[in-house]
């Protein structure tokens, strides 16, 4: 996967280029709006990480261009946290909005979620008897399709991306807030997790585990 990073902070650029290489991504970087425009016209990318504030312009204009030139998935990576900035980004077609400072693992997880939604990479996720086809948005348990709400699907998608990983409640809420554009409170998360468990539970296996005081983990084996 080829990533375009548009960021004028050299320290952030160096750190993200290293992170991208470690995760198996090819990464090109641009520090100005003009450099980014040249790269977009000459290269094909799978995803763009885009800052709003640039020395010679702003990321909003670049986002418009990317939608027009390549229909390129965009994640805004910025220190701007005002609601009007977030709303404007989503109105322009951004796929996600991450506020600096950010956590590396969360960034990679969100990137992979965006890539999957755009049909890039492996569209099928598997864990124990559950199979999720991210290309069609369908989930199967023991080969039978299971009907999930949009929120249930998003949460299960996050957990199936990393079977065995412990997700804190805060991590899950952070991942579904910007993607959906709506605030999901703590009580709603508890109810939604309960409903997911009811829909995917197996008589002989409990694969969606609650780790008391910590969070949730989806396991390949429910024993």
C-alpha cells in the first residue's frame, strides 16, 4: 500500500515514515501544498494522511483536489480540534479525523479500517467461527449470515482486525467517534457489546471476552 503523508513538521514526518515502513507501507511525504499537488498528479496512492495547516495553503484545498483527481481516501491528521474544523473535513469527504498528539497503534488501526472500507487490502477477516467480508459488509457465524446494526458492525470490525488484542473501552470509543461522526457514550457501548455477544455467541465457546476493569478481547478460541 502506498501512503502520501502531507505534513510540514520534520520530526513528525520522520517518525511516521519509520512507522509506515515498520507496518509494511510505502510512504511518500510532502511538506507543502505545492509538493503534494505535484505528487498527486504524478503518482497513484492508496491513502493520504493530511495536515490542515501548511506553509503555502491548507489541507482542505488538497482534500478537494484529491477527491477530484484520484478519489483518494483521506485521513486528516491535525492539531485543530474545533468542531467546525472536524465538520468541514467530513463535509469535504474525509474518511477520518485524528487530532494530534496521536497514538501510533490507533493511527495504524484507523488507516487499515479506511483501506478496508475502500476495498483495499484483504477484505475478509476471520476469527474462530466468525467471518467478516468487509467488501460486502456481511458477517457470518458458522456460515450463517448474522444481521448487525451499523454500530455493532463497526465495533466488531475493530476487534476482528486484531484478534487476541485487549481493547480498552476508551480505545473502542475513540475508533468509532470520528468514523461515524456521532458521539457514542459509555452506556451505549456496554449495550452494544452485549448485543454483539448475543448475536455471535456459540453454545460451546465464548470468544468475546470481558476483561473486568480493562476492556474487551476477541479470541480465536473461546475456551
